[in-house]
C-alpha cells in the first residue's frame, strides 16, 4: 500500500483544508512519517531461531520480538530457552515458545517443529539456523568424531531445520531463511578444519537454495560474523590460555586485533542485519553471505 492510500492520510488532508499547498505537504509528510515510524517490521511473523538460548540467537530473538514477531527458541539446554522465552514475552508482549531440541538429531528436530506448528497453528515464516559449535584442534588431532560433530550440528542441523520449514514457506509464497555462518566459512583459518568446513558447507547450501526458492517469495541468506562477544568466544579464549599460557587479556587482545576496528563484534550488530534480512525491506537480498566482521577479512 502506498502512503497516499492510507486512510489516516485522507483524514490528515481533510484537516489541512485551506492551508497553503507546501505547508499541507509538509504536515502530511510528518504525519505519515510518524505513522510509519511506529510500524513494526516483523508484525504477524513467526520466527524459529535455533540456538536461541544465549549469544547471537538470543540477541536475534530479542531484535525480532522488538519488531513484533512471535518467536520459537530451540536449543538443547531447556533452562536457557525457557529463560529467554520468558524474558521476551514479558518485555515485548509477543507469543514465545521454548523448545528443547538437538539439531544434530533428526527426530528431535521433527518433534520441535511439530510442537511449534501445534502451538502457533503453522510453521515459521522466518527460520534462523544459528545453532552451532566451534572446537579447535590442529588438523592432525581432528578426529572423525570431532569432524562429524561439526558437520552434524552446523551443516546437517541447518539442512534438517530448513527441510522442516521450507514446504510451508513454499506453499505460502513467503519465507526467510537466515543461516548464521562465519567468516571462517569464506576464508578458513588454522586449527578449525571441522568448523570451517561445516561453515563453507552452509554457504554452499545457502546459495543453492536461494536459487531454487527465489521465485517463490523466499530469500535465503547467510550472515558471516567475525569474532562476536559471546560465550563461544569466551570458550575460545580459555582454550588459547590453556594451550599457550597467554593471559586471558592477551588472548582477547589478539582476537580483537584481527579486526581493523580492534574490537569484537556484538551479538546485537549481527541481530540488526538479521532483522533487515527477515523484513520486507530485505526482499531484494537473496543468496548472499554478508560479513559482520568490522572488516576482518580485508586485513
Ligand atoms: P554460543 O555458544 O554462545 O551459543 C550457541 C547456541 O547454539 C546455544 O544456544 C546452544 O545451546 C545452541 N546449540 C549448540 N549446539 C546445538 C545443538 N546441537 N542443537 C541445538 N542447539 C544447539 O555461540 P554464539 O552465539 O557465539 O554462536 C551462534 C552461531 O554464530 C554459531 O553458529 C556460531 O558458529 C556462529 N558464529 C559465532 C561467532 C563468534 O565469534 N561467537 C563468529 C562467527 C559465527 P545448547 O548448547 O543449549 O544446545
């Protein structure tokens, strides 16, 4: 709908009868601007966010709820998704659902999606594949179990949740799939062979599905953060301290210095991009892998 079809606009025009044309236009623009400023970007949307119990997933859930979306949060630690669901429901008044779900287990994913559909009367309009793990080891010590853990969670977990959400999006002719990958999915780095391979896979999946589903009102994109200030990075710092004997401050400084901004990205910065990709404003962005890394990959 264009602004001039807005019933409020017609009312505003009537009230301004007799004013000079330029003043009318100015007042009208201000009133319309006021109306649109309050329109939330994700009203009447349901978002399912994996890994929504903390870190980036939690920040995305909060940002989506602030824009009016209902949110379903899925992770293995029940207490964490419960806490975030309660926090969001009380702060934003949107409907929330906490789902205990392991994305590395096909049955668990099916149960979680069925539970969500039952609660909300349908599948998600927006799927954020954010659940992920990151362990470090030199390649020689990357055993098959570690390799499989990363692929099962980061890549196959994304595949499974997407398969569960996509049919209804296709039927509806509208959908948003946002995969939280990593700059490690573009560049690689020492000691993260399993993680980097899984995230490269996520980008391949993103691009392929974007081409397949693009004609059906669905966009599929990836966000590639640099180091984000979350527990995942804190655990990485602990590992550096254990392995190298560096202090935690020195390890943190080393990570910050990988960015020309000399800082970690915040989860809220990643969430801000997720809101754009999930919204109507983001409909022209499809098949992209967008870095939120302060320019790290240029360094
Ligand atoms: P956190 O470790 O803080 O949070 C990860 C979330 O994923 C938790 O809610 C965790 O819950 C959930 N999760 C992990 N494994 C599973 C599983 N098998 N099934 C369901 N949920 C699972 O990490 P971040 O918030 O930092 O990371 C989120 C995403 O962002 C990940 O995909 C990560 O790879 C990516 N990323 C992070 C970066 C960083 O620097 N932090 C940089 C680039 C990308 P639970 O353990 O309870 O299941």
